[in-house]
C-alpha cells in the first residue's frame, strides 16, 4: 500500500512550480489531491499533466479572499470527504520590492497573498481537523522568512516572517488536538515567481537553483511521517548557497 492511501491533500498554488510538483509526488503515494489557484486554465493544464483520474480535482480560488477560501474548503470537503493535509504554497511577488517603491496597495497585495491567504486556509480547515483530532498543515515559507535580505523585497519578507510566527504559534496551540504544523524554508527555487524579479534571471543561474521537485520531496517527507513525529521547521537551499 502506498504511504498516503486514504489521505486527502489540498495544495494551494497547485497549478505550477512547487505546488504542481508536490501534487505529483503526493498522488504518487496514493493520496487524493485537490489543487487550487487563481487561474482556472492553468489548473486545467496541471490536471491534464497530472492525469490522476478521480483522485485529483481542481477548484479555482484566490486565497487572499476569505469568502473564496470558505467556498474552496467547503467544495473540496464535499467532493473528497475531508481534508487531512493542507499545503499552503500560494504566494506572489512583484518587481517593485524596495521600501521606497512600496505603496499601500502593493503592501496589502503582498501580505494578502503571502500571509493572509495562509491564515484564511488554516482557519477554514482547522474545525474539521479538530473534530477528528488529526491533521497536518505544511506551509511553504521562504528563506526570506528567516532573514530579511533585500532580494525578496521588504513586504514579501515581512509576510514570510509573520507566517513563521503564525505557524509556530499554531503548532503550540493545536498539538494537543493531534494537529501538526510544519514550515519549509526554501532558498532560491526555479519557479514562475522568478518572472517578478527586478532583474532577469539567467538560464545558468536557474539551473543552479533548487528545482520544484526538490522542495516537493521535502513536502512528501513531512506528509509521510507517522503522527507521532513532527518537523516544525525545515530549511532547504541550493548546494552552492551559503547558509549562515
């Protein structure tokens, strides 16, 4: 039997990059998977690529919209019966990253996508996890949630720092309810978010970065641990990077 047979996973930002790679590995271990994202057509293409039949569904939603998140959780639960594992992967960045370039609108947009969306998804899925006294939440954070390097931009960094605090605090609150919360902090990853870099990224540099399947492997590691084991935080970087 595959290690995730009988489990249902919701992956946000599942249409590309880390989310799509995670969905592929989770399906490979027998899980039922729901992917979500803002772009319906991207989700359709991802579903065709994954080709997992009835074990895969998609539902378009903007996780920065609390109403859309409530509908998402209700629909996935209705169609798949439950949500055992939530992978909070959705996020975005913009080219105007320095403090002098930030505006109130861009600040709220970045916090909405990178922090509020994770909170909305956790808040919506926790009641059923508490009821079952079992559940796992995996947050795809960023190395930017560990140190505020200007490369990521200050609003992005602030959102990721806050997501770290939210995850650690929630883990402490919910451990007695059988709910585990893990955070993964990748360094540079070759995903579509690189298109929002202020300076174009060369193909050579992209190839030296982590690839989506590398981070997905970390997701699968956490997802397949027994309930007695938890990884609160996991940092993964390119082998050529310095982590100090």
